[in-house]
């Protein structure tokens, strides 16, 4: 009996020792993990640039269809413009674009106050640059932070690094100033090919059509039907969605000509071979939303139906 008691006691002792050893090992592993985490933080702080792991997953805001638009293609003036950003952490409340003397700049009003500086370039470039190249914020009358930045082109990805006040390091962003959000009169008068130039007789034709703007996901059926009557052209535009309830061409409003299927509109065509500005209202979202597009009709593809 005593032998059994001694064996039991020994077993308990061994179990306790084993538990202590496992606990020590676990504690040691935790300590190693903490040290590794600290080293990662120190490494990030030393470089001064946030790593991919420290940033939210960036969005690709440069669409394949985008063609850069420079200042010489726009009329001088001040315009409200929408800005797409690759990071959801960089929130722009509003933006005002100024076009003057062949150059563009923009004042971005931020929704938060977490950044001390911006730098037009990458974070690595910002670390090596002079502080004179940093763009500090200016506080507006509402206490919001604003930044005035140069804009090389619209509809093009522009590198912009933001210096976090709390993290004290640079975060890489990509900005796209969206040309489709500008009013039609912002663009200089574009050369176009008219019905008269083409000497089109009254009748029905087909023409290749492309749509630019919005998220880039919406398209139009191509070729589109073209009707010429008394020297004036009308295009039948079929969107790749059934959720558009009207289209604006200038101040004129057009409603769908169909009740089922993808939204179809008959709209006047002033000319071909230029970016025709239209606005389409979608009801696919929780509330109706107007989206600015540019429609291009290629006169070289016109053929009788």
C-alpha cells in the first residue's frame, strides 16, 4: 500500500514538473513572439514607411479605360472634382481643382485630422526628401485639415504619401482625380465629326460605341443603332444594366424607351469622335445616384444597318 502511495505521489510530482516545464516553454515562446513583434515595430519605425502588413489592403483605383487628361485640355477655372483613393483610411470630404496657365492644383479637404504632412511621391521617396518638399495641412474655418497639392493629370494614378501623426511614419496612397466628375464646359471645345461632315443620308446605321466613367464596370451595347433624320442623328444607347431611370444630355432629360431588359435610351448626337458628356441616374443603390460618363461614337465604323 505504501508503495502504491509513493508511486502515486511520484506520478503527481512528475505531472507538476511537466506542467511547469510546458508553462515555462509557453512563456518563453510568448516572450519570443513579443520580441519579434517589437523588432517588427522597430524595423518599421527605422525605415519610416509603413509595411504592407500595417496598411489596409489597397484598392486598384486606376481603371484600364482611363486616358490621362492634362491641363492643356481644360479651360482655366475652379471646379469641384471627385477623387478616388487606394486607401479607405484616407478619406476626402471634398476637393476643388484649379486650372490656370497650363497647370493644375487641388485643395483636398479631409474628413479626419490624423495626418501631419503629404508628399507627392512614395513613402520611400518622402523619407529621403527634404522637409521643404512636404505639404503641411492648413486648417479651414470648420477645423478640417486641407492640403493643396499639384495635379499632373486627371484619370491617372498619382503617388501620394501621408505622414501619420500617431504612428509617425509614411503611408503610401494612390490618388486619381476623376475627369468624369467635371462639368462639360470644363473641357476645351473638342473637335468632332458631324453628320454634315459625313454627308450621312437619312436612314438607319450602326456605330461602335464606348462608355467611360463611373466605376468602369458599366458598358453600353456596341455597335449602337444610329438613326439619321433631316440631317440630325439619334443614338439608341443600351446600358449593361436595367437600373438606369433617366439620362441627362446637357440640361435635357431622357427616359428609357423600354420597360423590360437593360435600360435603353434614345439620345441626340451632336457629333462623333469626341468625348460626349452624359449623366445617367441609377436606382441600383439604396438611393438614386447620378453618375457622370463620357460616350464615344467612332465615325470610322458607321455602316448601314
